[in-house]
């Protein structure tokens, strides 16, 4: 067992001590299982987006300055130095906004941590177990750092996946490098002083830069600390440190309470649909109308949705014109779900958003904010042209903490994302390796399987 | 002439428009001259520190992952890719805390800008004039961004050389790459979302990481924007943008007022002594006692200094034990100045701080805070053992805006810093090239001259 934090040790040192001591053998099996699921989901998102313009542009810009081919770029043929691999894979993992979410802290935990770690672990020929232990250390550290500064930190405009993610990447890489406590303290300090990422970037490619740079800078922090590059001992809790400088609400105890006992990773969630979480219950309801009650677009006179107020705040776009705008339209999402039975990347493509059948149906979807509806719930009524009335409630949408995606669903998502990029056969092989990651002597086989041939 | 900013255009776009349009031919000659002086001072600091542990450790950590030998590391034999050259040269330039200072905004302007720019300009075979125009664009942008968020930004704990410096590097590199206005907007946005650097790091190697990362990330921002990687249009002034997220006092007009007319670069200053600016007047006074009045350590019964209150706040360490601690002791600095007639790196070495003659004399130095003394002034009385009393006042210490270091003094500083690293002959050649930088067809000759053979 890890030692609990003590009153006399600062948060930075307590987190460093924890991260430096995590061992695979000590991890409860649900935690190992969730780590495996998180990594499957992360890899699928990164492979799926690996040919998107955001990734292409970033790699085209950086490639002339990159180093030796040390690590895989997921979904791609090229290899590059581990720092650029961390950057590019971190960007890829977030482009589709289909990555994992810790719902309490608005954080996408795996992108910064796994992107840094896979590159480093491949280069060092680490085992799957070393990889998993380091991954857990990273996720636990970043989630706790985020908790210490929320809610003001996010509200003022920081993108916490970037700002806290860099701590996770640094902690994970420090663990994999076997750094001692003091060097891990310095790595966390170097992460603190590179922490960045503004919400003003939302809606642009720069949003995906955040987990990429967090991965790259966190990895660099661990490498610098390994080479005796020093930083502060109190980078998180100090007067001029991360928490006080980047937030007006600070609860530093959140960094350390229950460390090694209560696992943040067990509250991680995965998206079945390629859009913001708030629309997911509405999509769930419409998929159920279609699949369980046989409702078709032609039948529908109107669909009435009672939704959490945030749905109307964030996703009330009545006439979206692009796939990206479609992600901010509960009307489009519901219409596409009735017609296609899904809410994947295809449903949020430019073509689908402008498809006349979808456009016609979305005009017959109504949504009303209801403060009595939870954020992962919806109440839906489908009134058909023949007068039939179907009514249903979703209590906890698929992918929520209470209704997690099954392994089968996660695997189907992985295949759907990756097969267009890697082909059926390669995807099956990659998924098999990812599912037995704790048995691999060299994580490099897994990294290679996730790259293009 | 540049166009002045208009009311209808946001700060980010106005700065981008300015940076994209700066031409060497339009720069007033005092601005060109100051740019040249700033670059000489920057190069000297970077060469002087190029073998220090901070630089060695950073380069040892990064080297295995670096790319092709595209650009010089100042003072060193190795060459590396331009992103790592920007990082390492930016670190080197700040290690000695001997770099330039804009006294109104606590910013060291040249480190982030010149370190990014020299690497890029060498790689692109830019001319000296292109280099200078881009350098001026960068310094003007970073200083204005800093003004917009001070004082709260610095007071809460941001190291403005990192946080604003990244904008300067991005603007300068955008100009050198010839990016249009929109791409320059995106480059500034990418800079904004990578802006970082905490004062908690002061006293550790990580402080010097700030201008290094600012240089590297600013360069990367311009390269990404060149490859059509997008960001926000309102990264500085937007609701979730740089200014409002990183400061509680925002005066956004500071970004644009007088742009292209009033030059921040003309308020830049250079340090004659290798320590914080506040002790400089006291050193000046003691050098004058020694050189003009023939005062020796043996003569001194006591020296009484009336100093600005900040001197006692920051540098009242009575018994420093290391060179670094000596920089925070006005008593040590004054004693060493009486004995050596200088305040260079030698006077702030561990050896000199523990030299019995210096230790003995520092015990006979008194300093008293006096709210009537300006920050660049001192009143000093030397009482000698024979009863003689010498009194003098420094109104504006050497290196202040009102009493700038002469070119001769700057060149002497350059030689003193660089000769131990590069040797006399090479230093003379480098200085000659730096002094005629506006005549060079390819800045690469200058970069090569500043590297080791």
C-alpha cells in the first residue's frame, strides 16, 4: 500500500512520493481494467483522427525539425523522436472530441498521459505492466491537481486538460524512468511552470494542441529532471506556484486526500457519441425510439425533449451548417440518431448535417430546458403522424459513470474509428494486443500495431 | 509609417498587422542602433553561460531527441535543429541574470525574441536587415502585451519574460517567415495558449527555462501558423483569452497605443553588474570611491549607504555563503566593488563571497532604507580610519535609462563574458560581425562566429 499523505509534507512532494512508488502489483484489478479500457479508447481516438487536417498541419510544421525515428505516430506510417511523437499523438487523441472524460473535473485524462508515456515506453522497451503502473500514476496526479484548483480555474478560462494534463504526463514519465522522489518533485515543478492552455481556443485546431503540448512538455519535464535540471520544491502549493497563480479557489488537500486508496481513474467515462456529453442522453433516447420502438423519420410528427438546462445553453443551434456546428445542435443530433441509430463522426460530418432528410427531421425536434432533469438524463416523447405516442426516460445515458460503455461497445467504437485508417485485419491485431497489454514484455509491439504498415 | 491601431480592430489583430508589416527601411536609426546593442548584450550573456550546469543539463536531456544540425548553439560546438537551438540559447541567455531589462515591466526582452529568431534566420539564410526588422517587431509586441497585464500579472506570480516573451518570439518569427496578417493572428493565438512561467521557480534552473521555452514555443507558433494550424482571432483580448485569464488588471489599450511610433526598445537597459538592478547604484558608488578617490579596503573604517527601500527588502543578506547568495547581499556587493572595482561574475563567485578580505570589509558596510532615494540612485559616505570622510551621490546608476552603458562598456562586457569561452581572436571577429549586423547578407555568418570552433 502507498502511504497516505502527512500533514508536514507539501502537496508537490506528496504527489511525487506517490508517483515514484506506484507498482503494478499494488494496483486493484478494477483499476488495471479501467486503465486498459482508457488506453483502448485513447488509441482508437488518436488512430481515427490521425489523417485529419489538424494532425496533418501540425506534423507538416514540425517534421523538418524532428529527430530520429524513435516512436510511432498512431495511425500513421512515419516514426519520429519521442517528444514529437508525444505531441502529435496527443493532438490526434483530442481532434474528434471523442476521448475520455472525467465528469467531475472536465478533464480528458488519457490524452496527455498516454501520449507521452507510449512514446517514452516504446523507446525504453518498457513492459506493459510498467506502462500501466506509470499510466495510473499519471492519471491520479493530474486529476488531483485539477481538483485542487477547480472550479475557478476552469471558469476563468483555463483548459484543464492542458493545464493539469502536463502534471499527469510528467508524473507518468517520471515513474517510467524510475526517477527518485526529489527528481520527481523537480519534474512536477517543471510541469507547473509550463502549464498552459486557454479556453479561448475552443473551436480552433489549437484546442487539440493542449493535450499534445501537455504530453510533450510533461515528458520533457521528466527528461530534464532525470538530467538534474532543477525546479522548485513547492511548485503546486507555493505562494507563487501553480495553484495560487492559476486559480482563485484553491483546495490543496484535494491533491493528496486518499492518494493510493481512492482512484480517480474509476470515475473515468468514455463517449459513445462524437459530440459534447450534454447531448448524449437525447441521442440515447432517439436511438431507442428507432431500435426498440421501430420509429422512422417518415413516422415522426414531432419529438419533444425535456433536457438539462445546459443542453439549451450549449447546444441550441437550430440550423447548423457544418459538421462541427452540428455538434452544438441537439436538434441535428436527435434527427441523425432517429435516421442512423448512431452519433458517430459520420453523423457529425458536413454532408450529414446538410442532408435534406436530416434537415427536414431536425425541424420537427423540440427541446425544452427542465431544471429537474439531471445532466446525464432526458425525458422524450415521440408523437407519430398516425397519432401514436411513445414516451421514454433515460436515467443515466450510455457512457456515464452509472451506465458505463461495455467492453463490447468500446471495442466496436475502436473498430469503427480505426478500420478506415488501418484496415480490418490490422485493427483486430491491435485490439488484441491492447486488451492484453499487461502481458506484453515490450510495449513497442503494441505501439507498432497501432501505426500504419 | 505603420498605420496606427483603429478602434474597431482587436488588440491581437492590430499587433499582428503591425508585426507583419514592419520593414527595416521604416525603422528610425536610434531603434536600429538599440536593436544592435541589445543583440550584442544578448549574445554575450548566452555565450558566457554556455558551459554552465543549467545549460549542460538541459542540453544533455534534450540532445538524444533533437533533429538535424540546422542552427548554432551560442558558445558551443554542437549544432541542432532550430527548435532546440531556440530553447538552449534562450536558457543560456538568462542563466547569469546579466541580460537586458525593460525597467518599466520587469521584462528581459531579447532572450525569447533573439533566441528564436537567430535559429530561424540562420536556417533560412535571412539577411541582417530582415533579422533586425523581425527583432524589433518581436520586442515591440512582447513589451506591449506585458504592459496590458501589469502590474497584477507579475505580482500574482507570473514571470513575464516567459509569459509575454512567447508573444515576442512568435511575432518576430512570423515576420521573418513573411506570414500574412491572418496567419500572424494565429501565431499570436498559439503563443497565448502556450504562455507560461511561474515566479515560484526563482532561485532554480527552471527560471532560465522560461525564456528558452518562450523562444521555442514562439518559434513553433509561427511555424504552425505557416502550416495553416489555426487558433483564435481574439487570443489576447477575448473573454477566455490571455489578458483576462492571466491578470486581474487589464489595460488592453497598452497593446496598441503608439504602435510603430513610440518604441519600447528605446527604454531597454543593460546591466554592467551581474546581479539584481537594485544593488547597482551601491556598486557604482563604491567603484567611484575606489577609482576616483583612491579608497582601499585597508583605509575603510565604515561605509554608510542610503538606499531605496527595495534594496533592503531584496538584498539585505548580511552573511552570504555562495556566489548566488552574494547577489542578494548589498554588503558583499559593495565590499567586492571597493576591492575589485567591479561587480561581474567573478565578484559573485563562491570563492569571492568567501574571500576573507571581502568578508572582513562587508562587516564594515552599513545600509539604511531611505524613501527619498530613487531606485537607480544612492547616497554614500566613506569614513576612513584616518578620519577622512568622502561623500558622494549617484543620481542615475550606470545602465539605467538615463545613464545608459556606452557602446565601449557593452563591448568590454561582451569580451569579458566571451573570451573565457571562445578566446580573444574569435570574440573580436564575432563582435565585429554583430556590430555590422545590418550589413550582413546572411545572418548565418554571425551565428557561426558566436559558436565555438
